[in-house]
C-alpha cells in the first residue's frame, strides 16, 4: 500500500509540542514510513527550528493535504496572523491556535485527505481561556466524528490500559459507572484490539472500583452489583473478559503481563500504573472512532519549554502506532470485503459434507 499520510497537530505553541515534533521528524527514516503533515504555522515551526538549531529538520509549506509531497515534511498554515509565542505560559492564543489546528486536521481526516491524526499536547487552562467547549481531545473528537462513544486508551509495547471514565472528579466516578457503560467500553475495546491492533481473540482484564475489588460487598457494592454483571454479559457476547481484579495486586503481581489489555474504572487507577511502567514511550490512543488518533502520553511541560530538554520518544511512538493502526485497519477491512468463500465437497463414498 502507499505510505499513509499522518496529520500532526502543533498543539499549544507555548508548550513542548513544536519541539518534540521537530525532534521526532528530524530522523529522515520517518519519511520511509509515512508522509508527515504538520497542521499549525510555518512561522511557529521556523521559530522553534531556529531555537533548537535543528539543521536536520526541513519542511515545505503546503496548501492542502491532498497536494503534500510523499518524500517531504509539509506544514499547512492553519492561520495567517503572526503568533505571539510566550514559552511556558498558558495564553488564550495558545489555546485558540491549538483548537484551530486540531479542527483542521480532524476535518481532513474525516474527509479522507489524511489517514490518521497525531495530536501534540494542549493545556486545559489555555483551552478554557480560548472557549474550547470540551474537557480535552477525546471528548472533542467524539463529537466531531459524531461517534456514539469513544475509548481513552494508553498503549506501550507491553501494556494497554483503557478507561471507563475519563476526566472526572473522583467524587463523581461511582455515579458514572453502570453495567451498560462498562459493557459498551468492553465492546469498544475488544473491537479496537481486533481491528486496529491485529489481535484475533484479545483477553481483557477488568479492574474493580473499590479496594480489594469490594471484598464481596464488604467494601462497596459496585464490584458485585455493577462490574461483575457487565463482565458476565460481555462473556455471553463472546468477549474474553475477566475480573474484576483489585488494582494494586493486579499490577503488583505482574498479572498485567498475561493479558492483552486492561479496563480501568477511572483515570488515575489505570494511568498511575501505566505511567510508572511506561512513561516516555507511552501513547494515548482513542478507540471507537471512525478515524485513527494518537498522541504522546505527556502534557505541554511548560517548565522545560525553551531548554531543549523535551524527549521526542513518546510522540515518535505515537507516529509509529498511528502508521501501524492505519495498515491494520485497512487490512482488516480488505480481508472482510473479499473473504475466502466456503464451499462444500460431498464425499460420495460416505455421503458426508466437508466445509473448506
């Protein structure tokens, strides 16, 4: 197949997004794998290129993703005005430009002009200042793609952790967990693992909500009354789900190494363990969407902007996961458009029919 076109949003121009993008794309090998298209501003990219003295990073300015050259890094200008860069500071402009770039890349992906979107980090305070009407990328993408639901998922070479609830206060988690909601997330996770990660029969571990997974109702009722019935129903529908497991013991005993993915009830329950085990190489993957979206597992890191200290490891991993998922999803679809037809062969001697 042709090299996939991967759209990369610039993120907050006052954060480390431009720096890690430039560093990741300075390795020319990436052009053998994909056509990178940066959504943002050529002036901002040029500013950071000069600040980093990134001699190995070169780009061309394009007018559209459709016309992007296969063997070059293209920057699409999503706004024309001069951007006021204030490194390490949350500003209204930082949020506004991040939103503009994000929306342009998303719409291009929905239209089929690019194959996937990799989003550089945004800052929630800056986004709020710019009147961004969503909690974060995941919620925006769910609405923009008109999806019934989505799945926030953190991925590394050895670990995949998905969430039932995303960016909620801990005090609201229990009220937002239901059998129907957990089952929906399990079905989305199972489908994502099969179609986008190439796992034929994935095994999914489900974490409990309460300490000791409720201790049979002694420490909270949710594990017995909500989570267990959801797992049982998922099994009846052919999903290899197991649990609920106490989160501390599950990670502490390395049981996570024996499953393909983990469904966590809330943000920090799963992500504290994930980042302790995979920080710097992890990827945020949004499942359940008609488009493919990945991002690095870190934020804008305002404290190190301008110091040339930011590591491109996570956004590089996000790029490669996006490429892999594009290939796997297309292969999955093609395999089902032209399935191997079954036909019957009659054994005349025994009167038996064999299906092959």
